[in-house]
C-alpha cells in the first residue's frame, strides 16, 4: 500500500580533508616539466572520446535594481569529435554552419562559433612548455577535496598568436591540470577570443575530463562591452557522455532481471496474460525503447537518486488523491538545460534545466501534477516504438523521430486536471510559490526564448493559474523568497557516466535581489573530488590555440 513520503532536506556540509602531502620535485622547473609531460600524454588520451557538448549563452542588459539581466539567448547541442581536433556535429539545427547569430546593427552581424567555446577545453596543442611560456608559482589552494598548485602562465615574446594567458590549477599528486582561467591572445577586428574558466573532473579511471566552462565578456553589471561589436554576455558550456556504452550495458543487464520478474508475477501460475496486460506491456516496451535510445546517446540520465526524488513527489500526489495508476508512473531526467517536461506513456520526463531553476518542492509538484494529468487522461505516446526497428536511426535524426508534444486541447485539459490534483495534495497551502515561479517565467519569456523552447515536448505552462494572485504576491514578499534559481542551482552532472547528483549546498544567509539570478547563467564553482580513492591521473585536454585555431566569434557582413 502506498504511503505518503517526506523528502529529506539535503543541507549537509562536507568537511574538507587535509590530504596527504605529496612528494614533490625540488625545483619549480622540475614541477613545470612534470605538468608539461602529463599534459602531453593526456592530449592523446582525450582524443578517444566523443562527448556531448551543450553551450548556452545569455546576452545581458543593464538594470538599475539588479545590475544586469538577460536580454537574449543562444543555444547549441552537439557531439564533439575530439579525434578530429575541435570538431562538432550538431544535434539541433543552428544558423548557417553551426553559428549563433546575434544582431549588432543593420549592416553587420556578430556570430558566436560553437567550436570556439569547445576549444576552451584545451590550453595549447603544440607549445605548452617552458620554451613558449613563463610559469610563475603563485601558491596552493583546495578546490573541493583536491589540493592544487597554482601557476600564472604567460606566453613568451615572439611565440605566436593564440597562446594562453592566465592561471592554471594543478593537483599536487600527479600534476594533472584541473582548472585554467584566462584567455587566448591574438584577437583581430574580425575575430575574438573571450575570457573563460575551464574545469575538469576526475572520471574514476585516473583521468580528468573537461566538464564545465564559464565564459563572460563585457561589464555585465552595467551593460558595457569592451568591444562595441558585442553586447555583454555570459555563457555556460557543459560536456558529458564520455562513457555511454559501458554505462548503458550495466543498466540494461540489471533492468532485464527486474522487468522479467514483474511480468512473471502479473501472469500468475501458468495462467498467461490478459489482453489488457499485453496492451500495457506493449506500451511499456515502447517507453523503455525510447528511454534506452536516449540514454545511449547521452540525452537521458541513467535512473538514479534524482529520479527517485521526482517519484516521491508523484507518490505524494497519488496517495492524497487516492490514485492507483497501473502500470506505475516512473520519472526520468533529460540531460539538457532547456526548460521542458513531457510524458512518454506512463513515464514522466523533466529536463535537468527545469529541475535546476525550480525554487522549491511545491513548484516541482506543480510541474509533475501537470504531467501526471496527461497520464490520467490517457494522452498516450506512439506505441510503434515498441518495434525495435523504429529506434534504429542515426542520432542526428533524433529530434526528427522523437516528439512528445501535446495539442492545445490536451494541454488545457492537463492544466485543469493538474489544479484538481494540487488542491487535494499536501502542496496546496504553499502553491503561491509555484504561481510566483510561473509568473516569473512569463516575465522572462521574451529575454530567454531559446531556454524555454523545448526540443521534445511542450513549453512549461507559464500562463497556468494554480493559486490566487494574493498567495503569489505573499510568496514573493516572504523574506529571502526566490521565485526561480539560476541554471545549475540544483543538479550537478557527472561527465563520465552521466549520473546526476543533487547539490549539497549550505543554506544561504540573506540574499540581495541582484544575487538571486532567476533563469540566469552563473559561473561554475566545482567541488572537485578524486574518484576511487587512488592517486588521480588527470585527463585534461590541452589543444592548441595558435593563429589557425577557431575563434569564439567572428564579424562579417550578412
């Protein structure tokens, strides 16, 4: 029998271990030589991988109260072909040859180049050594649990354009680079390199893999750019899906055993299956086929703790509304930052980006109530996906083959049913916070069109009225009330195996209005750890940025 569950509040603060002092070389030159040698070896290692790459850019405008707010946005999703250098294969159609376009006037246009943002996983392909750079030791620092040596790096004179200038962090056991912050030199009137902060994470295979990149240009507080061709912007680039095949094999083996036992129980002792059981099993097979396909491509996270949190909220809605839905409703997470939710039969899917920005459990319950209503109203998926040949297509065609959007009539019906579910749920008294979230999303609609544009389902119902205006107003006035979080506010991606983790953050003190950043891009601050407890062997990718390298942007006549 189902019981009502209370979600645990995750507020634990992890203590930082002191670490064991590493045996170090006796001179700075010897340390630098070890760093250089390690980086060269890792450049070869990283070329084995083809991770997914997502870049999301927000241009900003000045705001008297908030300093800067989003003004427009750009989005790219593709797969990196690292064995070919800085090469990207787009999964979602872009403009021109994989370009982001942003208008700067009637005569010229500025273009953000996705390859330029991918290049920020590399430092210097053919010249990262003491013959091309000056290394200045700057101290030590813990990045999470990993103790690092810090060096300031500057190119020597007459060593060519496109060299890196900035700071690097090197873990002090095996001298793998785990972070570098700076820019490439050599911008011209028609191409530009932007400032960036690039992070790598330990994979558990003694490799450190490029995972997170934050880039920012211009004075975002006052809306002024150093170069008039570009409005100020902030950008996040995420990489994941390094070990898709291995993770999928383990998941598939365990799932076969579980599903098989369930079918046997339903059939009984030699009685066979009823037509209804067969119909349900056929629909479930279609759901499983689609989910498995998307997981193999890295578009859907493996089932884990975040899914269980979503299912707990669904369980609360079902128990308090006296529902017994068969087959049981499951939840999965789409890996992308764009805000969307949809159902695949009895499987509810929310994007990582949507979970990131939701301010509280009640807002999450509102989204899930809407999708649960689609399930209750019988809004099904295409069961043709139960035929395995229907999922045998190239990943570039994924968003042409898969689509789970609903008609306007189905959306309206789900909205009405969702309100009924919430009114009988334990979240009813706090529904003002969810209403404030939908209103905030509606207010930002014109500023972040790419963030709120779904790729597989429908847009989040921003015009949905689930609570009174007075309740929403009270929620906004509550001390330190945050109507929506910035991207990355709740979930962290493990780039190696695509696992998602809920962030364990210490509760914040009083937050000023300009610090709340609803739906906004924020810098990365990664809590680094060593996987497996062994001395890590970083897989940092350092590839060249000489004059022939790809700039982040270019300007030209349309």
